[in-house]
C-alpha cells in the first residue's frame, strides 16, 4: 500500500505552504481595502456637508437668516439694494417638480405594470434597454430638446406661453425620471410571489384586477419609494432648467413665463462674474445647502416609507 501512495516533493510542499500564506494574507488585506474605500466615500460626504455649512454660515453673517427664509424677492445682482429671499427660487423648483411628477408618475407606474404583468420576455428584453438608454441621455441634451422641440409645440397650441417657461422643462424632466420610476417599480412588482397571482386567478380575477388589486398594493412600498426618489432627482435637476426655464425668479405660480430654480441660479452665478468672497458668491452655498436639505428630506422620506410599509412574504 505504501508503494502506491503518491510521492510529494519538498518543492511542492513549499509551494503549497506559500499559496496558503498568500491566500491568508489576501483574506486579511481585502477587508482593509474595502474599509478604506468606504471610509473615503464617507469622508467625502462629510467634507461636502461641512463645506456647505461653513460657507453658508459665512453668508448669513452678511444676510439676515429670517429675511433669507421668508423673503419673496430674489435680486442679488441689484446695484442699489440686493435682496436675498429664497422663496422665489423654491417656488420655481417646486413648479418644475410638480409638473415632472404629474408627467412621470402615471407613465412610469403604467410602464411598470405592463412590464411586470403583461409583457412577454421578448417584449421585456426589448423595452428595458430602451428605458436604460433614456436614463443615460445627458441632461444638456434634454435641455435643448425642451427648448427647441417641446417649447415650439406648446407655443403653437398655447401662444401665450413664453419661450422660457416652466411647462416645457417640467415635462422633459418628467420624461427623464420615467425610467427610474418604471424600473424600480417593476422590480418591486416582480418580487410579489406568484402564489398571490395564482390565488386571485383561481377566484376568477382578471389580469387587470390582479395587477391593480393584488400586485400594486403588495408592491406599494417599493413603488412609493421609487416615486419619492424620482421626485428628489427632479428637485436637483440642473441643466434642463438652466437651458429651458429661464432666469427670472418670481414668487407666483404662473407656469407660462420665465422662472428660475435653485440649481439654475447656482449655474448662473458659477458661470458669471461673481467675485470670490462676495455676498453673491456665498449665496450659492446658502442656496445649495437649502437644496441639500430638500433632497435629504426626500431621501429620508423614501427610506421611511420603504421600511414602514414593506410587505413581508
């Protein structure tokens, strides 16, 4: 029996031991590398937040906080008495967000229902890449699409609409966030167990009734969370509104004329002649911090909804 046992050389033993040592070293090194990468991400986020806070505090040493939060006039470039009331920019941002939500939510959820409940595998493989391409189009392209294509169509139907308005960029922002709502909602609907569908079919329900009364309520937490995240994306959109919405802040709800959003104002200042250390320069940090609070609140709301209303199967 001893004669049939395989012979292992000293070199092979050394090689095996070296391989085990290398494997053990790699197993110890990889977690440290991953921790370092995660730490860099966290520190970057903390650095951005602290920069926003520091520069915003500097701005508020020159501008009254109460006037900034409650003022209805935003004229930072006025020669005599500049005014820094954030409400016109907030209203402009909400106009775009509301129009985008009205456009995106019904289309996005309807697309998700179709992909989840009606589409065959072949159709799904055809439509999903189109949605992914739509999500990958640069926003500057969307902006010029809104200005040169959507706006002329709207003006041909409603001549009172100005060249720069809130409707056109709002519609295009809605088109931009449709893939986010459709994809995430479809994932939530697809995770609903087929047993629930089969039970409804056994009771005589139609495909539409199953989609509306069974699948949609079961996936509600994911659908609502995707909608909130999409709205957050619409709030922070920059290039579409900078190109097609105009640069006229106003504290009203008129959507046919020129407006200005918080992101569009930041673009205007950073591409203009505002000097470093001026009040106008620091105002972009105050506006940016306000925008950060908006998006943070929306993301926290999405997480709360996802945890609070998640169905357990």
